[in-house]
C-alpha cells in the first residue's frame, strides 16, 4: 500500500500541475512539457530519466524508455501514451492511457515489525474536487519483483477508470495473468468509506480443481471503529461443474478483519458449513482465530465414500504455529459410522494429534499421532481400540475385538524407509469363539522383515515369518469355516512362500479345501497350486474343484479346472467343465496394457447328449476396461445346423453402447434346466438388437415351433412369433401362437413413452385366446373326470405408475362336455352355458355362470377386496360381496368329495347364498335345499333314499328346518341347529 501511495504522489503531482500549471506554455507546448518533466524529480525527491518525449501535456503525450528510482524502488517503462483534454478547471478527460512493459523492482526486505493500524486514506482538499475520466486503459506486460518472492506477472490490464465526487470506480475491466482471467466492476468511495465489487475470475489450467470464481461485495462505513461492514458472497465453480456458495458478513477495523455468519453450501446438495472467524493483523505475524460448524455435510461425490460429516473445528494461530481441536461425526452405514475428537498443534514442519478419542463400529478409540515433513517425512502413532464389533464390516461377523497399534516410520531425504509396525489382538471373540493375534513388521534398508505374524482362534491358525528379500513363509488352517463365516462350511488350509530378489518375485503356493459350502453352493474338494520361478517372468496357477453343486438351481458339475499361465502383460486363462456326458471349455488369451485388458476369446466349445457339439469360429477379439467392454462378432455353431451370433460395445461411464444377438435353428431344449417340471422341445430363430445413447432402441423378432409338456398337459405349437420395437416413438409389441388343433393366442403390449430402458410409467395390454382345448385343464381335474370342447377368452387393460392394473375380460366355453367315469360306465354331461366376465383394479369383480343341459347349474357374482398389484394381498378390513344361486341335479357329487364313505349318489341341490362383511370377518346367509337325493354307504352297506335337507344360514348359525331320509322300510326325520366359530362347529 505504501509503495502504491508513492507512485500515486507522482501521478497526483503530475495531474495537479496539469490542472494548476502556470499557463498554456506548460500545457500546450513541447518545450513547456519537457521543462515540467525535468523539474518533476526535484520536487518529488526521485530520479527520473526519459529517453524520448513527444507531444504536450494538454493533448497527446508519448514517453519512451522511462526510468524512475525512489530510495530502494525502481520502475522501468518502455512506452507510455496519454491522450487527454482539460474539460474544466478541475475536470480532465483522458481518451486513452496506454503503457507497455512496466517493470517494478523492490530491493528492500520486509521488516518483521508490527504493522501500523489500517486507516482509510484521507484525501487532500484538491483531490476531493478533482474529476478524471479515463475512457480507455491498456497496460501490457507488467511485472513486480520483490526480494525472496516470485515475480508477479500480469499480461494485460484493460478497461476504464473514473474519479468523481471522491469515488474511484470502473464499470468494466479485464486483468490477465498467466492462465487466470479476471473481469468485472468495482466502486470505492474514499471520503465516506464504501466498497462495491462484482468480479469474476476464470482459469485455463486443466489441472485446477476449480474453473470459475464469482465475488460480490457491498461494504459501507460501519459504526464505532468499524471502517467497513457489509455482505460478501463468493461462488466457486469446480472443474466438474459443481458450485460452492459462500456468504458472510464482513467487518473491517484498523487491526482486525472479521467474518460473521459465514455459510458454505452446495445448491441441491445436503449439508452446510457455518463459521465465525477473525484475522488480527495488528501483530508482527497476523493471527487467525476461527470456528467451523459442519451440519450433515455430504462429501460422497468428492471422496467416493459414504461421508456425511457433522461437528466442529476450532483453530487459532498462523502457518508458523497453530493449535485447535475438532469433534467430528460421520453418519453412515456400518464402517462409515464413526466419531473422532482430538486436540491438534502444528507448524510449517509438523502436525500433532493429542488426546485422540473416538467411536467406531460400536467400540472406543484412543491414541495420538505426530507427522513431520522436514527432511523427508516422519510418522509416530499409538492407537488402541476396545469392544469393536466386526458386524459393521459384515453382518455375519459377530464378535468383539480389542486391538493395539504402534507405528514409527522415518523416511529421510534420499534415504530408504525405516520403521516398525506392531499390531496386537487380545481378549477378542469372533462368532462367539476366542481370537488372538500379534503382528510385528520391520522396514530397514528397503527390506521388510516379518518378525512374527500369528492369528489364533478356535480351529483357526495363521503364521508367517521371514524376510521377503530372502524368503517369507506362511501357513494357515481353518478347520471349520462355519466358525468364521455364517452360511459357510468346510475346511481350508494352505502353505507357501515368497521372495523378492533383484527386483524379481519368486513364489510357491498350495491351498486345499474339503466339503466347502457357501449359501446354496457346495464343493466337495478344492485345490489351488502354482507359483513363479526365479528364472521366469510367468506365473503358473491351477485351480481344481470336484463335485460342484447348487441346491437352488439343482446344478451339478463333476469337475472344474481353471489354469492361468503368463503374467499381467501376456497370459492365457482356460476353464474346463465336466458333467457326466457333458463338457465345456473356454480359453482367453491377452494382457493388461495399464488401462485395459485386450485379447481374444480363442476357445468356446461344449458337448451335450441333447444339444450336440457346439464350437466357436473364429477367435473373438475382446476389450475390457473400467470404461469399456467390447466383443467383436462371436459365432457359435452346432452339429445340427444351429447358429448363434453375438457382438457388442458398451461405454460404462457414458452408459452408451450397442449389442446384437442373432440365432438360427436353436434347440429349445437348451432352456430345459430352467423349467423344472416342464419339458420343452423344438427350434427357434430370432434376433435382438439394442442401442443405448442419445436415442435408445430395442428391436426383437423371435419365432419358435415345438412341444411343451407338463404331466398330462401337452401343447404342440406349430408357429409362434414375438415382435418388439421400442424407440423414441414408443413401445409396440405383439405375440402370436398357433397350436396344432387350430387354437391360437394373440396379444399386444404398447406404450407411448420413449425408450429409456426402464419400464414405462403407463401403457396398454391385450391378450386373447381362441379355440383352446379344455383338455389343457386335465392336470388339475380328478382322474375320473375328463373335458372336451374349446375355450375362447380375452383380456385387456392398461397400467399407470403408482396405481393398480386396470384389467377386464371374459371367457366362454364352446361345444363343451364333461365325462364322468363310474362303475356302471361313462356318463357324459353337455355344457350348455359356461361364461365368465370380470374386471380388476382396486377390487376383483365379476360374474360366473355354468349350466349343464338337463342337469341345472349355478350363477354367482363376486366382489372381492383384492387389488391388481404385486404381491397379491386381500385387504382384511374391506367389504366382501358374493352371491351364489344354484339349481343343479348332481350325479356322483358326494363320491367326488367323500370317495371312502359314499358311492352311487345323486341329488338335486338348490342354493341361494350371500356372503357379505369383510375378508377378515365374513358373514354368510341364505337358504339351502337338498332333495330327491340317493346315496350308498359302503362302510355299513346301507342304501339311503328320499334324502331331503332344508335350512337357513345366518352368520354363525345354521338352522335345519327339515331333515328326512329312508332306508328299506325305515324312515328318519328331524330338525336342529348348528353354531359355527371360524367356520367350524362349536356344538
């Protein structure tokens, strides 16, 4: 500020002389201008030399090769141009002010003395009345060099500048320095302190964490000692596009800068930081005191981890010496849920955590740590954890861990790492079994020495020792995996060694397992063996497994073999599977180039008694990385003319890609393992094409013919076709199936929504069947009953998001007959009417009618509290309404339901029943009448004739008005009642 003030004196003196000169000779003649510039150094106490002077002060003035010296300050300017006009006694208009190659050099070093209190500049009487308007400022190539500091380089300064009514302001300015570009406006009132700023700063540095800063300030004169006070806002735009907003109230006094009510947050992101801080600059070294309050600050996007911080941070001091404390809590699942509190101190060379306390995984943490970075880096720490629950790492790992850790490392300048790490586990349990262990590792002369490494538990043993530069051996044994991991079982053991000599790794490994199980998978025997020799750059590993079984899929593989040969840059991986008379082989060859795996699928073949032999031809190029998966055309061929072709490319980060699958003469028995009790045979042709980018497309065409069988149910499909097109114009799909008996099924599913690879929010569906044989219901009928005829049915509806399906439909039997096999022979009943109509959305409603020619029938209507949503669930508290009316003559009805007690029965049954109430508490009422009934009871050899039963049902009460029957010469008559509870008799 003092340096700038000195230069301001020179410029002010120049402008004052320009205004108050002793006449037109000084202002408008080259001689007067030259005389004034020669006298100026004497009046100001400076040394000034100008190589060339052209023009006058009262018009256009050019100066070249300017040198200015004042005490320990030096200024050099190659070229200076000013075009001005005196508009009044104290009004100056400057059309342009240009300067090129301005160099400022200071040789005085900053003294470590308390700075003087900051005071707002006091203006001389003359400057208060002066008015200056500079329309065009253009300063090029400015540099400012100070001792022991990097030179400040400014490429250009452009804009305008005005001085009016004791106010300095610019409506538009641009400043460029390196890759930084600043622009904006400002206004500064000097007579009465005010400051308004609207500045934007951008960077062209691609490695920068930010790309734009926007600063706005509106400060005015405060009360008391406050020089300025007001609001400040800063918007920081990160390189990825996120915006961080900071707003605060600022107060400036002669010795302190204070920020109040500071808030930092990201729009549309949870969490906020509030702060209070003040900077005391009245001391030799300015000191900062502040406190941060974090409230559920979400940092997952920045860290890639579930970080949601709350707490406080307090700090006081400067970069040379500071201290403070923090109390932070991370809200998150499992391992992410933690709290940490500590005091801290630091300098320019070290940082220390003292009295570190915390909570993690339900346990207590205590410790301390010191970090230094003078002459390399140093780390010393002590940390203990008590009652740590490993279920936070994995819900299956119940237990309690108590551990102690000590570390001491030193990595000096150009010196190898030296250090010690000790970890001890005592008085701990895992899955209710004791667990203990100790690890002691030493680093010295670029060598890792494992002094001891042991882990002991119930049936668990891990040991290692040695120097990895010579030979580090290790063994482990787990007698029962179920004691370590739930949903697991079996025995694992292993042994091996490794060595690192002359920058080469040598290793040998053997792992065996017996009766292994994990969830639904079981493996009877397992072995992994291999290693790497000293004189070879390749690894050789072989994994063998016997009797692999999956309980859920009913999936068995007798033998599995995986072999790896090579290194990371170039290797081959083979997989062989054997199951009874079936086998499969896969071979991959390629390498990792640092960013992606590139290679080819050289072998893919299989053989099965039902599917025949399949093979790959030719080899398929494959690229796999964190951002890309590419498979060139993969072609599989079978011995019976089957073909399958697959290719695709997918960009994982952009989620863009395309894939296609085509097949011809594909044997449908390929899907038999997934169909349980169903049996399928036949062939299929088809294609599926996917494209995901700015325009999402799915196109599919599938045809098939064959047979589907389940027990006695059998369908012969002569032709079937599925068509699907889904793009920006919406979804259109259709289904058509033709059966050998001329039956057919047709359906469609449509939606106007464009394809975004999620199920449409709304759409329409339709499904119809014609001439479908009633024999398809045979698996669900009694063995004595068979049905002939055909069924026509149809259903249609629509769906909307967050609402039940809206469906309705109907069904009708044509030329229907029911055949009933009795001892006397086969009886046949003609179906004169069999119809169903229904609608289903919030409730299931409909009507059913069945009439047998000359044998009566029934009619019913239903209204049930079952919404068309998944999973299906009856609402227990909603009303139920069912009506049933029958007038039927039954032959063989009782033997159907009571085959061991009744034979040769017939009857006429009339019912008029109504079910109301709720699903939880239904109410049944109505009349029933059984008459002209006959039945034979084989257990007692009695023939009953003229059976008649008549009564009423009212809720839980059944009133029998009339009961009579005859047997031989005997006769039985009676009446009574029956009480029910939960549909069961109570008396």
